[in-house]
């Protein structure tokens, strides 16, 4: 049985956001894994003139390409990519869905306040340049085209109703220290998705960039165990 897996990164992000998980899966499986760059995204952002429909279409084309060659296809979506993944899962026959920090709801104000205070403390101590969170988001804030944030919100609003049409097994993973997507988002996803087989995992030491967090090994193993169980079911 041949297997394809589509990974979809988040808003203002790049494939690097999920690449550690891709590397982990490629080292342990024979799956074909697609990890495309959404239009206007990547290490050098160029979001002006791009719309959320393009982001969805790019992921959809990558999915259709995998479906041509494989018996089973899985989707892993991070942040905004999680919402696109849910939409595509509802639209096509996808066997398993993994949602990582999926932006069904966004901005956790309490955790964001903690992150800001942490960065302020590092700035006071003269070590702000060493703060990983600051370094990751400084470039994004500088390069993000302001009207693209509206496109991000439109993307979430468009895809959100399709959560109720997802029926395949779903794994939802959320970092408890996520300052961009609140912990309540995972609960919301669990309530909205009607799948009979679904699991929610909270990672205690992870912030938004969950594939790069302190709990990444637990995340990788959870994803492999969840998706791998589909193959075991197919054999029995």
C-alpha cells in the first residue's frame, strides 16, 4: 500500500515550520511527503497581491497530486495550515488528519502577555537578541503586508464551517504555552469535528511553533503512532 502525506505550514510561515516533523517521518517511513510553500510565503515573504484562495488552491493541487499516486493520503496542518487541512479533508477522501496548533481561534492574550514580559525582561538584561521567540517573529512583523492579515482572517472564516464535515480519524495537538492560538482552540476543534475517532494532546512546554518546541519528540512520536495505526488497521 502506497502512502502520501501532505504537510501545510502556517500564515507568514514556510515549510521549515513543519520540516522537523517531515524529517522524522521520512527517516522512519517510505511515504511520499509533500511540504509545499504557499504563495507569497517562505523565508522571504512577498504577501502583497496574494489572497487566501491562492493559499488553499496551492495546498489543494499538492493534495490532488499525491492522490494520483497513492492508496492512502494523510494531511498534517499547522496553524492556518490546519484550517486549510480540515477544509481539504472535508472536500476529499483523506484517511487521517493531524491538526497542529490549528488556528480555529487565534491569539491567546494571557500567554501573549507572558511572552511580551519575557521579551521585555530579556531586553532589560541586554539579551533580547538571544530570545528565540523574538528572533523568529521580528522578521515576520517587519515583512508582513498589513492587508494579508485580513486574508488570513478570511481564510479561517471560510474554512471553519468545514470542520463539521470532517469524519475521518483526527489527532489534535496544541502547545499549552501557545501565545498565538489559545488552548481553547483545541477544545473548540474537538467539539466542532464530528469524527468518532479523535484525540487531543496538550504539550506542556510548547509554544506556537510546536514542531520546534521542547516537546517535539513527543509530538513526532504521537503523530507517527496515530498515522501508523491506520496502516495496521489496513493489514488486519
